[in-house]
């Protein structure tokens, strides 16, 4: 296991402290979220009772394989806690998510939760978001027009010459679980996620964008030998 994987698992293990018997729990998507599910499963087998809502088909498959009980989000909401990863996070708990293509469902699940716990290794904690390309999920209909509107919006927000790339996987156009397409937008440093997010969301054809602003409540960051706890209230502590 790589050092990065060890740090992910350390953050995932810390997230177990926020899970209690009888909770309704949202499950995120991606390798870090899967590390959490793997660590959670033995506790469920040991008697911990949970009902879980999944944010993707990938997570659904993983959770079922490990014996977690799943139910529809509509039947469980509001959730007590959602645990998920991030592609980038800053100390204000603003995130870029969507590298795995599940940003729409991840945001729906997180927004239906009283608390969102984000788990990450230290490479995901950045001073300013934007090195990681911002995923934007769009309808297939007119998606090239939507991409042009994205470029115009970025320019109006002060981001010039943004590379906007239609996501592909295994030589084919990638489709989300909801059947939509994703454009990855290389913005560079994002000066104000709070201004950029609604500007993108207002574009016709955009289904969702990967900036999570004001949603996460706690960020758990795995460093060598410790897990840093960052709360939205901007208080921080470090746990061994």
C-alpha cells in the first residue's frame, strides 16, 4: 500500500468516530470513500445498525458486496451524516469534486445531510482551488453550445483561455450514472468559488458543477502520523 493510500485510510478511520448506531448515512464515491466503506463494514458485521444512501452505482456495488444496508435517498432523507472524499479542498472547506464522475449525485446526497464529513490525504489540501480541472456535468443535447457558453462565462469571470475538455474513458465519451456528459475545465487558481459556482450553474444545459461551497462541515486530512480536523467554523485540531 502506498503512503498516499495509508493517509487516505487514516482519514477514513477517523471518520468512523462520527458514525453512531441507528444513523442514516450517506456514502460518497471514489477511492477514499471506498476506504471508509471497507473500514465501516466490519463494524456493521459486529452489530452497528445503519441505513445508507449511495451516491453512485459504483458505491452501491461496493456497499452491497460488504454487507451494508442500502435504501433510497427519498426514503431516508434527511441523512445524519455523509462521508465522502474530494479532489481538492481548502481550509474554508470549499471543494472540487467530480473526478469520478459522480458530482451530481454526490451533491444531492450531501445537500440532503445534516453534516458532510470530507476525508482526504494531505495532497488534496490546497491553499487555493483550481489546479485540479473543474468538472461540469451537462446535458448531451446541445453540449457543444453549452461548452461555448462555459468559455464565455469563464472569460466574464476573469478566467481566460480555459481548456475545456469533453471527458472520455477507454476511448469513448464518458457518461455519468444519470446519462450526462462531463466537461473538465482547467481554470488554474480559482479566485472566488462563491462567485464562480452560481455563474456556471446559470448556464442552460449545465446540470451540475463540481464546486461544493458551504456544504462540507468537517474536513479530515491524513498527514504522516496524524489526522488534522478542520471544521467549517475555522477551528482546527490535530488527532494522533
